[in-house]
C-alpha cells in the first residue's frame, strides 16, 4: 500500500519504521528534512512538501507537535488537503485541541475529502510491538479504509463519530498521566527524605492495589537517572494547556491540573524541557532537599 507520513519526530519515526518493515511504499515529509533521512536510508522517499507526499498515497498519517503545526501542514498552500486524492484518507495522530480537530474535519468535509482524527496512547515501544491504543474519529468508511494501518500500529481501536470526542479522550488520559507522575514523584521524594530505599518503595507499590506499568517504568527511569524521552516535559505542558483551555470552554474547573502545571513549568525552567516528563520528579526532590540524581534515598 502507498502511504505517506507527515512528521518524523519520536512517534512519526517509529511509525515509519513499522510501515517499512511491513513492506509498505512510504513517502515522508518533515519540516527539518534531516530528521527524515533515517527513514530514507530504510527505503522511504523524502518529499519537498506535505502536498507532494500526499499526492500518490491511499493513506496519509500525520504526527505533529501542536494545533498550529497540524493546521499549517494540513490546510496550507502546500498542505496535505491540496494533495489528497479522491478516496484517500488523512489520519492525524497528533494531540490537539478538540476545537481544532473539529475544524479540520469540517475543512476536509467541505472539500469532499476524508479526515480521521486518531490520537493514540503509547510510545515508541508500543508502536514497534503494534500495541498502541487508538481513538479513531471520522466516518465509518474512512476508518474502515484505515484498518490495515490501525491494525499494524495498535492492539485496540475505539471508534467515534466526532473528532472532538477523540481529542477530548486523549486529553483526559494525559491529565491522568500528569496526576500520576506528580503523585508518584511527591511520594518518592518523601520516602527518600525519610531514609527509605526508593527501590523498596517501588516494590511495595507494585505489590499492592496501586500497581501500575507506568509507575514501574518511570520508577526505573528515575532511579537510573535515565531522562531519555518518549514524552518530553515541554510537550506535556502543551497538553496541559490544551486541557485547561478545553475545560474553560466546557465550564469544567481544573484547579489540580493548573497547580500541577507549575511543577512542569519549574522542570522546564530548570533545564529539563527536552527530557522525559518523569524529570518533574527532580523538582519534587529538590523541594524536599534530596539530591535528584542520587540512586538511593536518605539524608
């Protein structure tokens, strides 16, 4: 199948590798062309514009940073919509605002083209394993067309009629991620300041009803001082801002989320902007007077 991939960041590059390994014919575009070269070396064709990438593709997938990026790449003079062929589908996996997801859907509908907003839960490892959780919103015909790609990337897909619903679900999930890592980081800082071994603390958590794969993976990163990113601090701040704005639109107060944003803002200001979001634990550690890079607890 002829596919196009727009955006070769952390998620996009992993998707591209997955498509090429499955034998698909892949055209790729990225704003910084050098970041598309690893996929070119694996057999992808790098195009000059998103429009060029879309012109011969049955399915175009995009994985982009924010509202501004997807609107420009989708609707601009050299954008996806201008190159998308009759019957082809643009599937956007970016985390964007519900209002922009709706507006994009309307723009494609008005041009008689298919658009599916399909944000995902998971990162590089889940892509490589075909284990993403996917929230596909669009017409039944368009989502059916995407099935070969969705089944390659994910283990389960939930369907929605309205793109804004899929966008809201993704933001709700990311809000919980924010709460979980802040709660874990605060508890870990307290345990370490009290002289407890962080490995013991994590072992107890994972042996209890509080157990979570997320706690297990992030505890390992924190204790090893491994801040290599699947989801960077600045991107989680962007998603918090999207959720706060959507909450304002829906008249949903979110005081906890607004407060937790300050910890991520402090992490970004402390030089951790491009590190994994678990780096927020270093903010909590410093507030407790604990060395955030130490591997064992106690003063």
